[in-house]
């Protein structure tokens, strides 16, 4: 087991393992402490996720047909509509085999995917977004849809959109697959939401989905898209995050406001989560961002919730400005990979 505690001001493990947050307890046992999935305490924590806390609250708002709030493509309303509810369930560690969770996933696959394969905020090709497609692909992988034909098409669209391979410019209206003046407008994460410049938030979400793919599921096309995505994310110092800014002259302050859950807004911590999952924990280009994360812990080795969705989702999890089990878990996932990489370099 990698001892990540050496980077902390104090050990928050007991706090993370308390039973008031079964999701964090489950992920702490399996991802930080490396307990096997069939260990009794792990099994109990997984069951508790479905029985208490935000997961049953989200499922209580679901329509019998599988959607939340209203039928259709599921993007609205924020953040209680179908796509947001499914993304949230996945991040909470919900059981993708449970009947209601399964129904939600099937509803998204049947109503949010456009004819071109991408997930779309309008259900049509012009509503494809790198961030939404990445978030939904990641959620569906976590919930057990790996290998699903519809999910594979969304992943392929994402790779082609990043690379510009087999996808025409927006003006080519006769092309079977093209960019649009709305949504994803061009390769390497160009997006109308960022004034048609490459969007780093979209890049992090897209790469987050690719990072969840086991190597056997990464086609040559996806491998090329991963390389292009990593090159983009490493084209700037992640600690500064001065990626192309379509509407502002300074990076969004949300990069340094670590939060939960994670929808289309991202932060430096999620950028690091993605980059370290691709084996870059020992890359010196991440050093300043890792130090930024490290510096935000308190005297008890905990991180505070700085970005939140209080009152906007089906269930609140924590309070802004207070120590956050979710943010602490996210930070420790990264620091554990950093320690492992440093240990390997020292051998």
C-alpha cells in the first residue's frame, strides 16, 4: 500500500471512514486503503450508498419511465434533470445494476444521444459538447455500460472531434459528420461556449472519460485523441490554468475552488486527477499544481469545499467553506499517485 500520509499535516483517514458518508467511506476503503471489493466492510459501504444519503434522494425524484423532472434529452433543468442526476449518481458510487439507476442510464442512451453518436444538450448533432459528452461517457463507464454500442459511438465521436479526423467543418452542411456553430465548433476542444476557442473545461471532462477506459477498450483513434488531449492540457501550467479564454482576460477563479459534485465546471484538482491517471504523476510540469493542492489542506489534513451546488441538486452533501470529505478524497487520490511515482523514481 502506498503511504500517502507522509504528505499530510495530519491523518484524516478515520474522518473519511465515518459512516455518515458511505460513498466516501467506500472510495476510501477501495482507492486509498486498497481493500478488495469483496471485503465485508466494502460490501457494507456499497450497500449503504444505495440506502442512505443523496443516492436514494436522487432516485426518489425519478419518474417511473427513467427520466428526472421532464421527458426528453434531459439537459434541463440544471441540475436536477436527467443527465445531471445520472452524472451525480455515478460520482456518488451508485450501483449501476440497481433497477432505477439502470433505467436512468438506458433513458440517457435512448434520448440524449444524437444521430451522430455524440451526447447532446439538445438531443441533436448541433448540441454536442465536449464537456457533456465526456461527463456522460465517464458516468456510464462507472455505472457499468463499458462495451455498450451507444457509448462506443459517443467515445468515437469524442475522439474524432478532438482530432478533426473524419469530421467536416461547420460550413460543410452535406457532410454526414461535421462541427457546428453551436456546441463543439472545431478540433482540439473548440467550443461555442468559449467563443469558439479550445475549452479546457471540456478537455478535462473528455479526458476524464478516456482515463476510465481500460487499455483494451482504447482504439487507435482514441489513443491518438488521448495524446492530443494530454498535449493540450500540458500546453499550460495547470497551476496557472491560463488556457484560451474566450470571454475573459484572466483564468476563471473556479480553477482553484475545489468542489463537489463535478458537472461542467472543473478545477485544477480534476485536471490533476486526469493527468495522474494517465501516468503523469511524476512529470515535473505538474509540480506547481501539486503544490497548490498540497497547500490548501488544513492542520488536520483536510480540504475545504470551495465550489458547490447547494440547493440546486436533489441532495446537498456538504457546506461551502467547511472541511469536505469529498474534496479531501479527491486530493488524496492525486497525492497517492504522486507518492507512488516518486517512490518508483527513487528505486
